[in-house]
C-alpha cells in the first residue's frame, strides 16, 4: 500500500507530460517513446506498401486515408526531432524547440480534421457534401497556429512568464475543445447515418478514438497512438474492399445483393431506387454520377454501363425529381449520350 501514492504520482506525471522524478520510469518512458515512434513510422509505411489500393490511392476514400498516413508519419518524424533539439542550449535551441512544438500541434489538429473528413466520406460518399460541410473547417486550426506563434514569442523573448501564462492556458483549452469537437462530430455523423440508413457497419470509430484518448492522456505517446489508430481504422474498413468496384470506386453488385439480404433480415421488404444505363459511356458517366448522387443515396456499378442508386426515401415524387435532375445533367454534359434513367421499386426477401 505504501507504494500506491508513488505509483499514482508517476501516472499523473505521465499524464501532465512532466518528469516523474523516478529515474527508472523516466528512462523507460524516454527510450520506449522514441522506439515506438520509429515503429509507428515503419508500421504505416508497411501498411501502405502491402495494400495496393492504399498505395495507388486512386479511390477517394483511399486518397483521404493516404493523406492521413503521410501526416501521421510527418508528426512522428517531428516528435523524433525533439531529441537533438533539446540539447541545443541557446536562444536558437529554444526557438527551434517551440517552432517544432507548434508544427507538431498543428499536424495533430490537421490529422483529426482529415480523419473526420475520411469518416464523413465513408458514411455519405459525396464529395459535394464534403466540400460544402468543410469549406471553412481549417479556420480553427489557423487561429490556434497564430496563437501558438504568439505564445512562442512571449516564451522566448518575454521578460517573465506572467506575460504569456494566460495565453498559454487559453491555447491549451482551445486545442482540447477543437480536438473533442472533431471527435464528437464524427460520432454524431456516425450515429445519424446508421439511424437514418439500414446498412451493415464497416467503419469502427473506436478503432481510432480509443488510441486517440490514450495518446491524449499519456502525452509522451500521442504521435504513436495516432499511428496505431490509423492502422486499426484501415484494418476495420478493409473488409469492405471486396464490395468496391476497382474501376469506378463505387459499390459493386455483390454489395447490393448483400445489402438487400441484410435489409430483408431486418424486416425492410420494400426497396426504391434509380436505374441508370448508358451503353458505351459507363466510364464517362461514373464520375458525373458521383457528383450528382445525394448523400442519402448509395451508388452501385452493376456493370460497365449500368448503375443503380439505392434510396432511403420511399417518396416516389422525390425520387422522380432526382431521376429528372440526373437525366438533365447527363444531357447537359459533354458526354453526349442517351442514358435511360428510371425509378424502380422492388422487394427484398427475408
């Protein structure tokens, strides 16, 4: 029992990102942290190289996750750069340390934002939706960056801590609010999507959120935990790859059959959708359909020239309006093809 207060103090010190005054613990934390940073970088690189779809990142979701991997690798490299910087005992060393720390924090926020965009696209699969929703999402990160720069100036060139203490506290709280905000938005979107749709759940938010919180509380391991979260996230959604058409990046016919079976078992017997056929122009029409597809409709590539939009709404009037909009957009495009666009209704078997 006498050891318990010291153990608790060590845990608190780790959470507060400060030395524990226990030589053995400090040595373990120091060496394990940089070793784990190297392992994290190598692990993400191996994940990219072993998965052709991620390495080529032609599909939108793969491209989003690839950018996420690059940001996490950069963050771990910056974390490793702290090791030589802390030994520079001069004003230049102080400036380098705080500039690097600012870059690290900015990357941390950018990774969370990129993860949120990745989650949103995986749920709704609409780039137009992404552009509208995240048009100004970078502004909070810009504000935090400017405050971080001001904080660095006060720390390095200020006469006393009194000048920057309150600013430092404000920046810290603001970062926590932004981080939690991104996480909560992702959780909200996830729950809203699966409440409004009847789809099997491929994406597991906890695969990223749990490592994120571990890294937040044990700040020595924040970059490494972020890397672990990305690796676990990719493993969670990789099983969906067999349902993705390689040429278009859309869901394939196998997933439509799987989804119909899944919904039939849930008691959803009626299905409404829009069938699109453009003979000889499928590869040209697919990108246009991606842009036109509303967030609440799944788009499938059934063959080279046949596509299907599975709607959540049962209002045929709304579907007819969507079908007319798609037909008008195809006719107004540079594709120059006569496409058949029809509203269909079918029944799922339990």
